[in-house]
């Protein structure tokens, strides 16, 4: 045998386990990210609706105050 034998390089069991745990962790983080994005969108819609309602009530209040001031002057 003039050439040295080649050593078989097999993947390390710890490396495989680490890759599997990393893949699982990435998958779990993606699920959490999706849930969080959906929750933010839900709250954004509620906030937009609430903000528009407040603006509408403020306009009504200002209008009523103007009408009262006008009636009290006369």
C-alpha cells in the first residue's frame, strides 16, 4: 500500500443535533413572529377605529360649543 488510506469523515452527531435544534428554534421564532404581526395588525385596526371615533366626537363637541356660544350671545 503506497497510498495512505483515506479516513471516512462522518457528520458529527452533536452537529446534527445542533442543526436540528437550530432549525426547530428558527421555526418556532417564525411562528411567534407571525402571531405577533397578526396581533399588531389587529391592534392597529382597533386603534385607527378608536382614533377616528375620538376625532368625530371632538368635532361634534366643538360644533355644539359654537352653537351654544352663538345662542347665548343672542
